[in-house]
C-alpha cells in the first residue's frame, strides 16, 4: 500500500468541492453549500491511498 500526501492546490480544491457536494447531498441540502472555497490548511492533510495491487507492486 502506498500513501502519498496531496499538496497540489488544484487537486485539493477538487477534493474539497467533491466532499462538500457529497455531504450536502447526504444531509438533504443542509449544511454549507458545496461551492464554498476550500478552508485554509489547519493541520489536516489530504492523502492518496493506492493498494499494492493497483500500484503494480
């Protein structure tokens, strides 16, 4: 298994928007709208996880 921290701002923005949209839908439209800007880094990280089978190892 390979774990890589995501640092690319464009990819972080996309992940944040996707997560917000999913939570907004799961909450029946409650909560912050999905078009909010990504929060500034606050100690949390975003990571890409790839299994050894997908990685070709």
